């Protein structure tokens, strides 16, 4: 679990399409450096959020100045990690510990989809970014003033256009210097993780309604029956 408060910006040192080493797992691997400040208490097998994606550390160098992670095919399909190359900048955050203040929001590091930057405008010392989702269904979980994780950064939604499947955030000056988003141009993509709360509520309602529809004595079925009877009586009176 993460907070969405990026600790440092790392740099991709090597991106391998097929890493046949033990730490590469015969798949895609990414080696990230320029992140010495966060590696002191990180161990093999620990999780590091990399541009919002929870990845497992599989290798360090001898001086522990860089680390390697493996990337699964499903992760490549859901995220933009496949667009990274040597020199790419990435947001990094270690998994939370029991003594960490939750200054952002609960971020799983399980990216839902990607979005394209469709607009960026300066507003005083802040920047407003507008994004359009690739997978449109996730707009249903984005609400005005709700939380959103953009490349692993906890941000507040300032506007939502449900017809265009677009949403906006405003980034203050302090945050601009701490994350990779201001380095990106229009049409570039970001990883999006919607707030888990909305998905949990939807699933609970869905399961509850499905359960009630199977029970003739449930409050929902009784209400529907009453409404149908009223409508039938109205039609019969008019005929």
C-alpha cells in the first residue's frame, strides 16, 4: 500500500524486453537509478511504486544505488510502463510502514488504465491538467473533489466531464518540482488509479441487488411488485 506522496524521481538506466537473468525472470525488466535516498531500508522482495505501479524489487547493485524490477505482461497492458526507455524519469514511493502519516490517500499501486494529457494551463503558480481516459468505463469512479492517483501521485479532482470521459486536476508549485507530470507534453500518457472506495461501493450494491432479486420476499422485490401493481391498475382504469 502507498500514500500517493512521491518520495523522489528516479531515472530508468536500462529497459530490457527479455531479461534472461534470475532477477529478470525471462521477461521485461527495468533498472532504475538516481534514487539512493530511498533505498537504504529497502530489501529484495519489497514493493516500490514506480509511476504508480506496484513493482517488486528483484536486484540491487553492490553499492545499493539502483534497483531492478520485473514487469508482467498484464502490467504492460494496463499501464504505460512499456513506453519507458533509458533516461525516462519515474515517480518512486516505498510501501508504507506503520509509522507513516497518510498525507495523500490509500493507493494500491494497481493501475486501472492510462489517460492522455489533452490540456495544460497555467493558473497563477499552479498548473491545471486535463486528461482523457483510454478505458472510458473508469470515468464512473471519478468524482469532483475526490481522490485520484496520476502516475502514483495523490491528487484532487477539480472537474469531471462524463460525456468526454475527461477530468482535471490542479498541481501546486511545490508538487511540480517533486513529480514527473510537469515534464510531460500534450498527448503523452499517465497511469491512472481511481479511488478504491467507489469500486467497493458499486460491487456491494451490485451483490446486494442481485441477492434481493433472488428472494421473492426481499424489500426490493416487494417494492417492484407494488409499483407494477399500481401501474397495472392505472392502465386497467383507463381501458
